C-alpha cells in the first residue's frame, strides 16, 4: 500500500460517524456491472463516485438492492445510493429505502442522464414528470410522487433520428465530451450540498 493510499484510508476513517435520524436520500442512477461503468446512462453513478471522492466516503455497503453509504453531508445524515436493480427498476431500491427511513419525497435527490442537454449542461428541478426516462418512471411509480428534487445531467442527443436510443445511452463519452462533463459533475456535487442544506432555490439560481 502506497503512502497516498494510507493517507486516503486515514481520511475515510476520520470522517465523523453519522448521527441522528436519516434526513436525506441521494440517488445516482445507472446500471451495475463493469460493462456499463463509463456509459452515458451511468452519469448518475459517475457523479456520486466523484462526490464520494470529494467528501471522503465509500459507497460499498449492500442494502436496499443497492450499494449505499450512510454518511454526514452538510451536517445532515444522508443515505447515498447506487441502485443495483438496473435502470428500469430503480424505484424498487429507492422506494424500499425511503419507506424504511420514512424519508419524504422532497428529501430525495435523484441524479440522472438527460439526452435533451449536451455534456457539460445540467438542470436542477424541484419536481416534474419522468420525461420518458425509465429510471425516473420507476421511481415516481414506487414513491407515488413526482415531487422530489432532481439533477439532470446532459449526455447529448442521438447523432441522428434513426439512431437506436438504447444503443446511444449505452455508448461511451468521447474525450471532448468527458472534458465538458467534468465541471458539470463538480457543479452537481456542490449542488447536492446546497440542496441538503435546504437551499434548492439557491442551487437552481446558481447552476440552471
């Protein structure tokens, strides 16, 4: 183990233990498995991995059909979730966790991909429809509500109308798209903390 690894491990160990009731559920959407790791559809997972790196926690515990972390963010106890149900059944994991901890929809943040925006663009909304996104459709169904905050990460539109949508969202970003995406991911990580503090309007004004 290198010195860098040792110090990183010590930082993880020194992070304050979560206390009090769970107040927030923060969900990144994607598909499990190495073959999906860097695909457009997994930008929710990618964002949470960056968030975990910045905030010094790991998303490794298996619970609620997901990989989760129980950690403190902006002074609030939060569950960080990467569902393992595959995208179309994301609501099973979200609904189970929300029910267990009695987390209201307005305290559930979902980060997911949106083909209506280019890489590097993001939009924050307090609520809304599924917009044709199957993962969001599943979450809305299992929560019986669409009144939860969401961060939509741009992944680019199909190259031409006849291009298969499934093939597109499961394709990988180009190098130039990755460069454009990186600052948006950092902005999304900052937005998560602002929203958890109870200031979603501030996050919308800053990043939309």
